[in-house]
């Protein structure tokens, strides 16, 4: 009895997560009337998508209600896997799949073109042009994963909205990390600043797993509307210091300006305090940044030259120190403001413990280090050392997938990066990201492109593409994209493409046409002709003879066309009623006369003409038509290509010509010829291999009598 | 300097959907600013086909208003002033009467599976005046369905090919005549008053074996009822004039010896006469030539073909363009159904 799977107690042993409570399997019953004994059979096959189909077939039980079999469809959704949490919307996911086809195909074309242009250069990864193409590819893919669009700014900005809450995708976050480290060669000197931007876009992603600055700000924003004097709230100062630590300067300045001392009625009494708040805000907004430009609304002063930056940095630091030692602090009566502003200055001055307490997880601390403690960090090695230090300060028991990815990249361990991409983001990510990885370094290229015996002689890159193509092939709407990926696989691509095409249901006309189109693009003539043969036979079997013959002709399937012609012969030899005449006349028309190998067709064409004239004779009393029919009969009987088994049916059909009332239609010699043929037939009948035409018993005698009568009348006439 | 005539200024919007678009049609406008389209789609995740009415705003956005679930996937969709007709892969025909002001379907008439056709109904057309609907199928049957004022349907078989022929497209030429297309690039002209078989037939290139093709779509211009436009396999687009039945005018595709511009080598899925014309086009229009035709193809091309001119490409997509429709009231606008689950809206300037 088919039913639910018994959940295994040891969950680690299951390959695909299956939660019994999420989906009830669909059960179909199979009713059949096959007589016992039938051997019970069990079949397991993949249905569409993640559905596994288990079929049980057996003889129906004696009780009436028991069916002869059942089909159980289990949906093995992998919703526990991280990648699917974001992409459970299948349609949205397919949009990414569709969109990535063109950038991928373009890049492959460019690669092939470059390889053809410079055959001597074994690797193209260090070409200046190449890195430009890779960057373009990366940007195109990146734009598919969601736009970084800031929602249209409202006309009157709400001063209490400090943070725009958007839902970033971790897939996009991961892709951007790869882009920063591997694809964007031009911006490599600004990696730390790029990471600052990256964190400001994606810090929200960490919130689900660990406390984060983003979460802190979101919580504070929710409270903000209920707070009267913000500067007395510790949460306010915590929010500012955290935002400052991770470099969200615009938010810091905005929050500082909410300080009570800015209110007009307070300005007189809290002048010094307000001056200090504003001084800090100005210093924050003037922070030197080692980058070419800043997006609109972000604060800081850009320097794209290291020496200029260094000078500006020193000057800025001096200003902070000067403010820190200023005498105005003594005049500030608001204690909380004083202490917390001093604390902010400590962050700006790079005080390790202040920075550490302002940040939540190690990536934030890492970013704070870049901003305030070690702004000149460069090179992956020193970046990795710094990351290790930050992890020690803020350890996490189970690191977030993006954290694992960052570490893998910094460690320069391509295998770890690959494993992370594959484990957390699935086959799409890895199939597309390998292009970035190989562009990143020679070692990675060698690792990915080296053919491996343990992978059946293919490279890691190819194996990932094949896996992705397999995923595409399993869906009705994406299988036609799979060929683009398969064809980029040197070793097994074409073979798997052929298998994929063979597996498509060719009898479905739209699928068949798609199949033919794909075969045309990749010169797979034999595959398309096989599909056309399958379709031809299918349509023929289902009574659509015209369509069947069409596809067989398209496939140039002479063998089957001959078989059809042979069938026609058998058919013609047996009975020729008017209705069936129409049927086979249509078929003769379909088979055409072009095909030389369909030898007997010439006869069938003549036979059809003869039958037509014979029908006209029946309709009225046209002597001319009768004479023509008689001539056609003689021609047919004389013709050596007319098979012997048709002689009698032909003569029997034309009895009324032989018995023509007005005058004999056949002359003496013609009648003699026909009589001789009849004699020959009588002899042939004695042979064991003779096939009877299936005519009435008296057919032969009535033909003989008619011929004899005709002979007599012809002699008299002559 | 003379301006280049081949370029057309276009404005394109791609509107992603979450199901496969089988066919789409403009519906008659209820006001100058309110347009509606009917979309036949198939959700492959749930295997549910649907026929949905969308309102099309100028932004542009598509907002679904109401939807109908046909018995199976829609193969052909036609709209007139008063009704929407759709045929399906399992042989049924649905006729719906939309009320665009309320955004509902007022009534529906269904002819169930296997009554008119056994198996796929490959083509369907409705007379512009409403009432008569002709359907053709792979089973070789040709049926005329009459829809009465009271919503009653009556149907009769015009022809039964008994599987020896299969039809793939159909289009009314007049109140009494229609044209069908099928395998081997065959085109047949029928008159409902003459039962038993077609009045005239163009054999196409059936006899040429492997290079023969299938007609996917037919159009007939109301002002030139004797000429039909047909499009099919291998980028073939030709016009067949009933008065010169042996000499089709090839607009695109492989022709015996003659060189016609080949816009595409893939299947041409749909053809329509292009009713959008500039003043210079009007001047050039002769009474003899074939009117401009728009086609969409498997290799993602939407183009306008004019006899004796280079084709004008309006769109070149990365995926197939399965269907399109020209807004009859505003012919500068074209909607296309793209293979990758999206609808493209194209506006020509």
C-alpha cells in the first residue's frame, strides 16, 4: 500500500530534505482490466521539477473497489536549503535564469573569438580586453539579481526616517562580493571602500542570524516617534556610534541633527552644546575617503590618490584631536551629550575598544578597522590577517554564509569559494560565477579548467555547467535554455545535448518544432531526423496519416515510407469500396511520386487513374469514358510493374467494361492478352506462395465468362 | 538628403509575467484612455491554463481584471467587438462575452472536447461581425460554429479530412469564404456553400519532401479578400492570390531560384497585415503589390516586410516571439508574447 515515507530518525542520512508535513503526496489510481496473472511491478521516475513518481502496478484484487495500481507523486522540495528561502518564487527565479542566458552566451562568444584570434596565447585571462568583458558580464548579471534602486525620495522628507528598509537578496550580495574581488580590476585599490558600501547595502542580511547595526537602527527607528528628547536616550547614542563605526555617515549626521539643542527655543540656553554637536557632525561629513566618487547622498571627501588622501587624513585627524582637547567641553552642561560626543570622537580616532563595542559582528568590526584604524590596508594577505583578528574579537559559533564566502575569498582559497557558492547559492550561482573566478587568478583558472580523472575526465568548470544544464533540463520552460550551457562544455556537452533532445516528447508538435530548431542551430541533423521519425510514426498510429507521412518525408525515412506504400498495396488488393478508395487515394497523393524507392507507387498512381475513370463510367453512359477506362485497363495489365496479385481484382473491377452493352470495348488481341494473363494466374495459383486476393469465389469464373463473351463479340465485330 | 526609410523609431517595454504566454489579443477600447488585452497563458508550475483580461495603462502596466480557466491549453485566440473565442489542445472551443466596463465575463459558451475535433484544434477564426466561427484541427476536420444572439451555439462539419490532411491555420476571407493552411505549405480556399472540399488549392511544396514546411498563420486584409498572407517554417512568408493560384508572391524565405529577402530561417509563428503606415508608405502603395506584413519568429524577430524592399526589424529578442497583435484602433502599438514569460509592448513613432 503506497503511503507516506517513514521519516528516518537519522536526518543526516537523507540526501534530499523531505518534510512529511509540508506536502501531502498526490495519489492517482490506475484502473486496468488486464487478466491475471500479471506480474506486480514497481517503477520510480522523476516527474516535472522536484516531483518523484512511484508507480505500483499489480493485478486488481478480487474485491471490486481495489484498483489495479497506484501512482504516488511526492514533491521533494528543498525548502530547507538556504538558496530556496529567497527564491521560492519560481517565476522570479526563472526571470534570473532567462536574463543570464544572453550575458553568458556573449561572454562565451567573446572568449571563442579571442581564442581564435590569438591561438598561441594559452590563456586569455590576462588580456586587458578580457577583464573588460568579464566586468561587463558581471555587471549585467548583477543587474538581474535586483536593482539597487533607492525608492523615489518623497518630496518632503520625513526627518525621522533615518533608514530605508529594503529587502536585499543574499544572492546579489554574494555576486557583488565576487565582482569586487575578481572582476573589477580597475577598482582594486579601493576594495576597502567598496566593502564599506557593500556592508551598507547588505548588513540587513546578517540580522536574521546575528545582531547587527542595521537591526539596531531599525529598532531605534521604530522607537523614535515616541521619544521626546533623544539626547537623553542611550539608544540614540548607541545608534549614532554604531552607524559611525560602520561608516554610514549620512545617517550619523541626520541623527545628530535630531539633537534637542537644535530646537529654536533651546538654542539660546544650549549654544555651546549645539556648537559641539555641529562640530562633530561637520567633522564626520568631511571625512576623507580613499575612492573616486561617492553615490548621491553619501558623505565624505574623495581622494583617489594615496598621497593626497594621506595628507587630508592627517589634517582631519589633527582637527579631531584639536576638538577633543577643546576647552568648550568644560562649558557643556549636558553630561550625556558630552560623554557620547567624546565617544564618537574616539571612534573617529580609531580607539579599538570603542569601535569594538559599537559594532555587532566581525564583518562590521572589520569595516570599522578599514575606516578608522587601518585605512591603508591593501593586499589580500593583510586583509585576511585583519579579518582573522576581527573574528577573534567577535567570534561567531555558526558563521553566516556570506561570512564564510568573504573568508574564502580573503584566504585566496578557490576551493572554499566554490564550495560556498555551490552550498549556499546553488547551481546557477556556481555555473555563472566560475567566469569571475577564472578571471581573478591564474591558479583559480588552472584549478577550474584542469581535466580531472575523478570527474570522468572533465574540468570542475564543465562539471558545474553540466549540473546547471541538468537543472534547466528538468523544467518545461527552461529546458530549451540548457543547450546554450551544454554547448559550452567541450567534453560531454554535445552528448548530453543529444540525450536531452531525444528525451523531449517529439509527438507534441510545439516541442518537436523547438527540437528541430535547436538541432538546426547546432547541426544535429541526425537527432532532428530521429525526432521527426518518432513524430511521424506517432501521428500515423493515431490516425493522422497526413501529418505522419509529412514528418517521415521530412526525416527522409525511406524505410518507413516504403512500409506504408507496402501497406497500401495490401489494402488495395483486398477491397475497393468507394469510401476506402477515397482513403487510399489521399494516401497516394500524400506519398507523392518523387520518391524513387517507393517503386510500386507508379502502379498505384495508374491504378488510381483507372479507378477514377471506372467511377465516371459508373456514373453515366459515357462511351468515351468507357473506352478510356478500357485503355487504362489494358495499359495496367500490360505493364510489367503491375503485381500479379492485382490482375484478378483489376479484371473483376472492370467486369462491366467487359460486358459493355453497346459494343465490345476490347478488340480480339486485347481480349486474348487478358485471357493469357488469366491462364498465367491459374498456373500461379498452384504455387504455395500465392496470395489470394480475397475476392468472392465466383470472381474468376465470372471474369472468364465475361472475357469469353467479349472475345466472341469482338470477333463478330471484326 | 533623403531620410532613411528603413528605420522606425520605437519605444519598447518588457512586462515580465509569471506564466508562459500562448497568445494575446487587443480588445476593442471602451474609451480613449482605457485599453484591454486578452492573454492566454499557461502556468507550468501548477499546469493550469488561463485566459485573462488585462487592462493596459499608459505607464505601461498590465493589471489583471478577470480570468477564465479553459479546459486545457489555448492554441488559438481571436477577439471581435463583442466576443473572445479560444480553442484548446484537447479539442474544445470556448466563446466568452466580456463586459469591459464591469471587468467580468458576462456569459460563456463551451463546446466540450471531442465534439468538434478529436485532439488539438490548431486554428480558429471569428467573423468580424461576430456570429460565425471557423475551426480547423490536426484531425483534418473543418467546422463552422454559429453563435446566436441568445448565446446558443450551432455547429456543422464543413469537411472531414479523416486524418489524411491536417490543418494548422484558418482565416475568414468573407462572410462565406475562408482560407486554411497546413502541412507542406498547402493553402486551401473554401466556400461554406460548397461542401465536400476546397474551391481552390495551392499545393505548396509538399512534393519537395524534406524542404517542405508548415503554415503557422494566415491573414487576409479586408480590402483585398482575394489575397491571403501566409507564414510558416524556415522563415517562409508568401502571399497567395486566388486569381493567380499557381504563382505565390514570396516575401521572405527560401524560394525556387528567386531571391527574396530572408528575414529569418526559423518558424514564422504569426503574420498580420501591418495597418500602421506613414504618409510616404501611402504614396508608395500600389493597388497591385502586397500590403506591408508584420511577422514574428522563433528566433526572436519582429519585423515588417514590404514587397521589393529590405525588411524592417522592429525587435530582435534573445528568445522566441510566439505571438503578437497590432492594436486595430491604434496601429502604432504592438504587443508581443515572448517565450521567456513576458509581454513586450512596442510603440512606433
